[in-house]
């Protein structure tokens, strides 16, 4: 028996944690630059050891140079930086590498004459490398260790007070610049992370930000068996609203919806704008029943100005991953949106019902609001609704299509990609987008088809001319005058 607020015990799906791609790339490049610089210094150290090092210390210094070479080879070809990054071990690992580098350089310089050895100059590099990726505290640790290492070399062999003074000042200046660079870099990365996850118009999370929030919610689902509910809110007739009142008014409406959703959701969830007029609310820790008060508040908050449709799905019952949950929620949204009766005559045309308190649009205006080519097939594959753009695109009048089987009107579509996709949509209950050529009409269609109660709704775009133009360009049929 399921307890309120607790998802039933289900084994977590086998999955690999996907770390942010840009973060992976950043650490991979950091490890690579460290590896190549290390090998460069190893090459210089090898020449120095063979030509300039004292014969009695040549073997020991050479062994330490070889150890440095092992560090470089490991950094470039052995260590899996991507796995280290995903596990959160990157910075600790690089910190150990830097500290070992300081230690190895200090021992080599001590064998070669102390602070007077040219090898002491290499102590500048760990601080510079640290500024590329380390946190501020760790950069300061590396800088302090390099300074102390050089001071420790002065009793072994000092080139003079003046040299020591200038070298220590150089190390300190390098540390100051490294600290400044680290602070700037961290602030820049925070701003970049915020921008990449935020919708610039509404200030809500975007799809990328929602994905990150969902990662945390699903981690909590599998570790504490807490349900996750997703809501998708799609505004009705937003294009018609834009066309009637202008895009500035449309942007204002989107911001108003964002504010109302944020207020209605409160601290119980995360609100995101998915794009266009589509929003999402993620409710971690709430099952379908517990999410009902939030759904009620959202509906009440939006009904003042924004007619909308809402889809809902809950994990793990309707999806073991966020992608599965999103598909289930999207399907629920369109099942509710695309088959609602027109007010007044009760007919079951597949249109968007507009339910404002003061309706500025009539039923005819609602139909006109769907400006794309659009039709609906019932569960017997008969045309249940066809708008004018779709009828023109298909080469028929609407009355010639309504009530007729699609396979009778367009026999070449039987067994085609259209047939296969439509049947998969009905069987799987999920939307599909595809492109297919229909030879009798001598054109290619881009299709978005979605399951609806009792059939399939279809949006058509004729992309044949566009593809022909692309082919002409590719083939050189069109040249600049």
C-alpha cells in the first residue's frame, strides 16, 4: 500500500549520471593544458639535466624529471577527466597534482644548488595553472606553497639577497594576478551558468534550468522514494492574442503569467518557461493528489487573463526518468487541449476552447486562430475536422474530406511513413514529428501529429519547395548574378 506523499518502492533505472557538457569540456581542456605544459617542461628539464646539471646529482634529478613526465602522460592519456568531473573529483585531483609539482620542483632545485638553480623558476607555473580552474582558497594555498618552497631553497644555495627579493616579489605578484583572475573567472562562470539556465524575458528557468532541477528531484525520488509531479501549462490562442494586440502586449502577458505561476507555486516547486507560450512547474516530493492544491491555485491565478490548458504527470508511476515524465505530461496536455467542445453548440471539433470571463473571440475566431494547416482523424481514420489551409495543401475542399477515410482519399498513404507514424502515435500515446514525401502531390510534408481522445491531430507544413531550393543550391543550379 502506498503511503501519502511517498512513492512506492521501485528499483531505480540503470542510468549514467550526465555531467554538464560545458563543465566536462572545461575540465578536459584544463587537464590537457596542464599535461602538455608538463611535458614541455620535462623536455626542457631533460636537456638541462644532461647538459648543465652537476654529474653527481644528474641521476637523481633525471629520475624526478621522469616522474614529472609520468604526470604529464597520465594527464593526457591515462586519467579519465570526464569520469573524474562527473564524480566531483576534478579539482581535488588537480590540487594534488599541483602540490606534487611544487614538491618535485623544490627537491630538484635543492639538488641543483638551491634558490640559485634555474629550476626554481618552474615554481611560477603551479600558481598560474591554479588560476585557470581552482577555487580562490586553493589558488591561495598553491601560491603560498610556491613562495614557501622558494624561501626554503635559499639556505641551500642563495644567489644573493637582491635576487631573492626580486624572485619573491615576482612570486607574490603572480599570486596576486592569479587570485584576481580566479575571482573574475568564478564570477564570470556564475553569470554564464545563470544566463544559460534563465529565460531572459520572464526571469524564470529555461528548459536547461528545468532539466537541472529535475536531476535533483529524481535523485531525491530514488534516494528517498519521494514522488515528482510535473505540470505543463500551455496558453490558448497566444498567437491570435499577439496578432490582435501586438508582440509587446504578448510579452507583457507572458511576464504576467510567469509572475502568477511563481506566486501560485510558492516554495513547493520550480517554475520554468519552456519556450513560446509553454510553461512548466516541477513539484518534487508531491504525488498527483498532493499536487492538486497547486493545480487549483494555478488555474485560479491564470483564469483572470490567460485561457490555458494544463497537463500533469507523476513519477515514478508515469515515468522512471524525466524524459519519460515529460512525454507523459505533454501527452496529457494535448489530449485535453486538442479535443474540447466549442461553447454554445457542443460540437466536438478539435479546436482550442477560449474560456475567459469576457471572451473577445467567437468560435469562428478560435478556428481562425489556428492558421497552420491542421486536421483531425477519428479512431476509424476518417477526417473529423479539416481547416482551409490543410484542405488547400491536400488539394481538396474541406467537405470533400470530412467523414472520408484518409486511405480512400489518399490511397498512396496506406503503408507509407504517414501510415506507420499515425499507428505508432495511437499505440504509444505520444506525439511524433517527422518529414515524409508524398508522391501523388509531388511534395514533402513536415508533420507534427499528436494523440487526442478518439484519434490523431495533425499539423502539416509543405517543405517541398524549400527542399527543392536547397537541392538546387547544393547542385549549383542557382548561381549568384
